[in-house]
């Protein structure tokens, strides 16, 4: 058994070229352009819109890392790794690594992590001149790219749906539900339910299309607004999926309180989030925690942290269910009145 030295581990962890070389390849569409038949950098350059010599150098390096396969004659073919980077791969990695999309825009804040740690505030506004949500609201193309990133979470949406007893609900409001994919899965799983997506005008435009294509337009509403200003009434179950981690504690508590007030004494609030301290790989959760700091000033939380937020919102966490993915489902109900 080969033992990796501490020096080699540090070298691998501090490598700055490989992460950006992979992102460059994805942005140039190389995983989609390179298949099972060998192709040269000269042949690829026009389609990739890249300099032939520089492209060859990029491909040679990535072939050393196993991202592509180098042939003896200097041409290149796909590898198992490059297939996962194609646009149509179910992992959705392409959207997250494309430097021309919102995933790449997010990643460009990484060099400013030191500033975020020193200040305790997100780096995104300093890098781009305005806050994350203001940036999305001002640019329809960025907003659409962000929605595409959120849609890649569809792999665990089914797990969230399975973790909740929907027979106790009549009308579900997905707060910050974006393109409506999760609400669509909820309504498909529980045909007796009606529901609504509540989000900003840009995201809910996609929700109208999603729910219509699923044949759910007669059971699903699309409501425009900002949950920072309150949430609409009428629901008995309010769903917050990957919403609260986008916000610092006070804002998260305010959002939760708005949902609790709208749900009323007989309602409930369902939170779907990663949990610090869960069975999930801690590297996944802690990496996302730093990403939240960089981008929006939010954070990943423990189950106890959510319990404290719920208490501030007049709620209590009735149950916590882990799923097979990096997500847990917390059911919050109105807190019992304090004893006199």
C-alpha cells in the first residue's frame, strides 16, 4: 500500500492550475467536441474558438490528469472523466463549471475568500459591484443561468418528496421555488394537493413553463414577490428548499417567521437543507459553507442551529429526516405555548 506523503497531499490541495484548466475545457465545450475518435488540437480549434497551440497545451496537461486520453500521434479522445463533463450528463457538472455561466461567475469570487474571512461579509459585491440577488435581478441571462444550476438539484428532489407525509397537506407553497421543479414533483406524488411557487418575476417565468409542461397548470399557481417582504397566505404547508442557507441568521429567522405566520396555527414549514454534523461527507458541507460566505453571507447550519431559528420564528422542529443525498428534511410546527 502506497503512503502519500504530507508534502504530496499539500501539493495536490494547493494546485491552482488543474481546477481552472478543467473549467477552461468545459467552457470551450471540449468534453462535447472530443469523442471516441481521435482528434487533433488543430481540428478542434475552430469549433472551440481557441488558439490551436494554446489549446494543444491545455489538452496535453489535462490528458496527464486523466481528463482526456492522449494518443501516440498527439491526438486526443474522450475519457471516463470527460464524459461526466458533457452538457447532457445527468450530474449537471457542466453548468457548474462553465465560466461563461453563473457557476463560473460564482467561482471567480474564490480568490477573495481571505477578504470574506477577515470581514465576515460576502466577497461577491466587491467583485461584481452589487450583491448576488441584485445581480440576478438586473440580468435576465444570469438569472436564467442560475435557474439552470438550481435545476441540477433534481437528483435529490425525489428524496425530499419521499421524506414528507403530504397527506397532511392541502395547499403547498414552495417559497423561493425558482423554476418549479420541486413543486412539480410534490404535486405529481400527491395528486390530491394544490400548490404554488412563490419567487421573483424572473424565476417564476420558468416555473410557469415547467408546471405547464407537466400538465399541472390547473393545480399550481405562480406567485410573484420577494419573501424578504413576506410570503402569501393560503397555504398550510410552506416549503423552503435550499433557501435559508443563503441568508445570515437574522434574515433567515425573519423568512422562517413569515412562513410560520402565513401557515397559521395548524400549518407547518418544511426545510430542506444540508446539515453540518450529519452523516454526509463533512467536506461537502463545509465547502458549501465557505461558498455561502463568499457569495451571499449565508451559512450551513447544524440541526440545533435550525432549532434556534425555529424558536425565534415561533416554531419547533418536530422531526429531522436524513436522505441518501447531501440533504436533510426538517419539519417545523408551531411551538407549544410557554407554561404560565
